[in-house]
């Protein structure tokens, strides 16, 4: 058999064998009768340290799960190391987790370069690199990398959604783009340009980048305003989103403002910028923003708040990353539940690739996860949202699968 | 070198050779990185410790060496061992060219210039006109070399031995260089550059050459590092790397060859130890370790070892 | 032309940020002949203290002055406790201690306050000044920097204490001989630098938002600004800050694009330093052989 078909065949074989195997206990290194060891790397220090809270919220979630009796009677042992967003460190920590700590699999390793650095290694070692915390498109490649799976809607898809919206509503738009000069920013940019297709060159009048080490993006906003753009695609992380929103408003530039999902947090970006300055922002979402007043009485958000207060009290309730971590942890919870007593690495991937219309309640209504042996993208749908000064109003249909 | 000094060195070499056969692959990988950093730190020490020219940007040369190796292996199919001389040569040239205008700068100003180099290199690596070669923000993935001639060791062990061999050669070269005329000239320039100028030593040539050779060492280390990690990306080579290198040579011992090894062990393992001690603020623990080391051993670990050995020798002599 | 003016003004605004931190760097250099790489983190930490005070209900100006005092004390304590043991060590060892301070402060701030950004209030009104080009806060921050500069200048030039500090830094042996307590002069220098840094942080935070990595990017620019203006000249450092800010913005917008503007700005600055090694306004020191 050709190498590419082997992993699919293996998964198919496992699928066919599973009903009989379910009652039997099967373990790979990292799982036994008492525990399931899950490994992770997160940037707890360095330029991306703002995302470290994701690892902490996931750890807190599994503490809660363990307090409630664990999964199928087993406790989850969460081992998370700091990689400082530096790929060499990620490689070292991943090897430590797999070879020394003997974890069953890696979960939610964060960052595109970090995950790229261990991509080949994880697949060579046949250890799942599950639900990685990046929106790059390359994680949905089960033929070549059957042990790697993404989770969040990928950036290119989101970029395309905005492009299509512009083409439909303002085909003569003059577009200015601000993007973070790294993998994440460029991925959005490429998706956006793809979505505009042949009209990209004529519609985009200015493209400016910034580095994470830049103190402000004020100069970039001034450049975009000076270019005469009337539409603004803002690809920034929350700190810079806040700066961009505020500066655009202060200079009197009033474009149709599309903000990427990463920066669209009410607590982490819009409030610091000023809610009144954020009116009219368009973005997409797939889970509920904890600070959005429309979810004030929503039971799932309230459950999340109770979880945060009890298990992660030092976590910031305004930071939507904590909601993200909670939601993705629930996804893993589901996968581990589905795995039952067959805790082999192959079965973990198989269960991850068998999500059918699964949705944790903290996701937006109507959005659900689906995976299969040739579809390694769990979340492919998003909803367009518009900020009205108080909350993000959903509008339009759910876009995507 | 006296027979006395040869014994511990021989012992060390023996231990280094036996290591991969005794520990897990993960540890072999870590010690591989220790060797890589040792070569890099030796390079920096040549410039800053022996020649007194401060560099806050040596991470840039490490990056250039790494990218040389990656580009050659990925785009031109060059075998991994052949990338080392190229990386070395390119960095030698770049270092020398950087050293020339840097001649006019001293102390703080040189620090700024090298700092600028270290800070700007990632942006150059991401520059979209160079993306064709550097891979831009995506970086370049390279394959790990397999052991040749079907040797009964795995890839990690082979790479370790390869790196060890290169390290031994580079250390020998440096030792030879430093104990001769060149070494004396470099140290003399550091201690009193006016006197050396007056005495007819060609300061400019030695200082630029020091930059070049120092860059070459760090560049070769970068290439070896890239092969070990199997991935290069701009994020791997930010200014923090340059600062870590400086910390390494100070902790290890300025103007000392063995200092490079101690420093490499420090920068590879102490952050991990700090992470084990405190998940909440690991770099604070690292900082405390750092302060502790320089308080207790202001001459670096190498200096402290030297003093300890001297004290033991004196005791032995007094005892006679 | 309008765009150019706008960039220049935006550059002056960011330049004000660099200038304020550059002042702190110059201050510590004048007192100790060392550049303190941890200055940015000290400033950031002081700003977090201010944030805690304001969050606890203390009004802005009392919190401001309490923070300045706290920063001063922190600087003095750091000098006496952490720096004093390595006073006699080689320069690079002291630099490593600075680096250690930097990582410790950054890590502790992240641990106590988390890494999500926080807003920091501004004492200035919210309406923009100069039309839409510069906010009132940015103009106010520049004003505050200039006031601090004037105070510093007056302190060094006209007070006996300032004179004593300069003497202690330039020639510690002779200073001791005339009865100056050199050790305490150094501590005072650190305290003042930390206090200035605290002011800088509180002026910068409303613009860039408060997070532990707030000062990281600023430090490099401040360093360059201080050197280009003359590391021993506070006025030069402030001017250097504005120059760097405007240069960076103009380069990014009109010359080389945003990707390389930092690299090119630094190359230009180093070019200046190669030609004029003491910076624009620094004193040229002639050493006798």
C-alpha cells in the first residue's frame, strides 16, 4: 500500500474493530486504569505570554473534571510547559513530554511556528498533536499528517468571509489592511486576498504591517487613513486592536471596519479602546464572548463564570481566551469520553475524527463541530457579528459547514 | 598543556563520548544543544571576553548560520555536513564586514550597534522580498540526517557525535589561536588599546578579525542548531537569544574556553530547572539563579573552578 | 503634505514616549556611568503599582505622587541591596545583574497582574488637540516630559546635591576625599531614575495600554535616542527621542515600509554615531595617554 493510504487504512481497521474492542482496556504509554496523561506547551513567557492563560484555563478545567470523578473513572494529568513562543523550546518540551513524561498525546499546543516545529516529529512518533491552538490552514491535512488536527476555524476561511461580505455589500470599496507581520497575520491576509480573487489588486489600496514589539500602531493607522481607504481590514491581536480602534476614531477616519476574531474581545480590546469608538465593528465569532451583555443570563456562560471563580480565580473574566480554553477543553472531554477504555493513541485520533454535530454550549447557537477521516477541521462555521456599542449583534446566516 | 591538565580533559572527553549510550534520546538531544551553545558561546567569548568588544547581537550570527544551513539543505539539497563550512564562511564575512565600521564604536555605542543587529535580523528574515529564500514567517523545515554507513546508533546519537566532533575541532582551533600571538594581541587590545597601537599592533585588523572569527564560530553553531531542531523561523532568533548568549559567557566565565561549556550548561538547563521550581514566575526564579551565580562567582564558573583548583594545589603543596 | 504632517506629529507623540524613558536612562548613566537595561521594567512595575492604587479607589494625582515616591524608594533599595555587592565587578557582570532584574520584574508583574492588557487613566482631557493629529494626552505627556527635563536640569546645575551626584559619578575617589558619600549618591541616582521611569510609565500606559511587555519595544528606541542625543545630556536624550520617533514614522510611511523601518532607523542612528561618536549633543571626552 502506498504510504499515504496506510494511516487511513489503519484508522479504518481500528474503526471496524472497535465494537468488540470497546469493553477491552487498551492502553498506550500515558494511559492506565487510573489516569490519562495529557501534554501541552504554551507561551507562559515572552512576546505571546498573553495567550498563556489558555493553558491555565484548560488545566483548571481538568482539575474540575477530576474533582467530579474524572473521565470514565480516570483522572486527567495535565502537564504543560512554557515554550516562550520559541520553536526550539517547543521542540525540546514536546520531546520531553513524549519521551520523558510519557504523555498519551499533546493537546492545544499553541502557535503556528511552535506547531510547525514539532509537526514532523509528532507524526513520525505517531503521537497525536490534537486540537492545536492556531488557525493556520495546514493542520487539516489527514493524508500527510494523520496525527495532527486543528480546532478553531482557520484564519484563511475567516479572511474569505470578510472578503465575500465586502464584495457583496460594497464592490467598489477601497480597502486598507493592517496586519501583524507573522504567520497568523499573513494567513488572514492570504485568505482575504483569495476571497477577493481577481479584484484584490484593484480594491486593496494600502497594506501595512506591524511587529509585536512595536509600541503603537498609530503611525500605521495614519498611513491607512492617508491612503483614502474607506474599508479597513484589521488583523491585530487585542492590544493592538484596541490601539487601532482608538486611533482610527480619534483621527476621524470612519471606514467600514472589519476586525479579526482574534482581536474582537469586548473585555480585552473594545473596552480599552472605548466602547463608543467601537460602534460598527464587524467581526466573526464561534463562541460566546463572556463580557457581552446578551449572554448575561445564559446558563453556559454562568457555568463558566462559576468555574472561573472556583478553579481559576486569578484568571481574568474579561479575557475571551479563558472562554476559548474552557470550550476546547470540553471538546477534549468529549473525545476522551468517547474513547472509553480504548486509550490508544490511534483511538484518540479516531475519536477526534468522529465528532458528529458536537457542540459545547458555550459555542454560538447553530455552530457545531464535525470531523471525519478526511476532514480534520472541527469548526468550520462562523457567524458575522456587528458591535452596536454595547454588544456584538449576530447577523446573517451561519457561514461555513 | 601539562600532563596534569590533560587528565581532566581526557576524562571529560570520555564522558562526553559515553553519554549517548547511557541516557535517553531526549537527554542526548538536550546535550546536543549544550554542545551547540558551547560553540556559540566560545565565539562570543572570543570577541567579548578576550577582545573586550561587547556584542549584544550575536544571536544574529547564530541565525545567519542556521538559515544558511536550512536554505542549502532545503532548496539545494546540500548534505548537512557540507552546510557547516558555508555557514562559517558566510558568517566570517558578515562578521568581519560588521566589525569594520564597528571599529569606530566603543563600549555603549558598540553595544547599541550590536543590539540593533540582533533586533533587526528577524525583520530582515521576514522581509517579503527575501521570502523566496527565507520562507518568510513560515520558516523552513529540514529533515534530520540519518547515521551514515548503517551504524548501529539512532539519528539523535549520530547527530550528537557529529556535533561533538565539530565542537572538539573548533575548541582546539580556538585554544591554539588564543595561546599564540593572536590571542595575546586580542587580550592586549582589550586591556590597553592605546598601548597596543603605540607598540605597532594593528588594532583595526585584529579587532575586525576578532569579529569575523567570533561570528564564524557562532554561525557554525547556528547551523548545527538548525539541524538538531530541524526547523528555522524568525521567531527562534529574537533579541532574547543574544541576551541569553551574553548571560552564558558571563556566568560561564569571560575569557575562558571552559567557560563556554559551563555557560552552555547553564543556559540550557537552568531555565528548565526554574520552570520546575515555579510554574507561576519561572523567569523570576531564573533571574534569582542568575544573580546568585554572579554574586558567588563573579569570575564565572570557570573562574571559581580555577580558584578552587589553585587552592587545592596550594593545600597539597603546603601539606608536603 | 497633510499626511506628512500627520506622520510627523504622530512621530512626536511616540517620540515623547521614547524621550521619557531615555531621560531615565540618562539619569542613571549620569549617576553610575552604566546603562540600566532594567529601566523599562522598573517603569512598568511602578505603573502597575499606580494601577493597583487607582483600582483601590485612590484618585489619580495622589496615586501618581505615591507611585513616584514608591518608585524612588524601590530604586534606592535595588541599588543598595542588589547592585552594591557587584559594584566592583567587571562591567559585564553588572550588565548581567541588570538583565536578571529585567526578567525578574517582568515575570513577577505577569504573575501578579496577568498578561491581559489593562487600561490606565490619563489626567488630561479626552478631546484631541491640534485638530485630529494628536490627542490631548499625547501632548500632555510631552509636556510632562519637558517639565521633568527642566527639573532635572535645574537639579544638576543649581543644587549642591546635584553637583555632588555628578562628582560621585565622574570621579568617585576625589569625591570621597571631599566628603561626598559616594555610595548614597549612587543610591540616590537610582532612586531618581526609577522615579523618572515611573512617570514615564504612567504617561506611556494610557497610549500603549498596560501589560508586562509594555516597555520592551520602547527600551531599544529609548536606548538609541539616549545615545544619539548624547548619553550624558538629558536635553539631548529628549531631543533624541523625538528625532527617533519622527524618523521611524517617516521612514515607515514614505521610505522603506513598515517591515524594515526599525532596521533602517537603527542603521541611520549607528551611522550618526560612527561619524559623531558622542552623539549630537554629547561631550567629547579626550583621554590623555
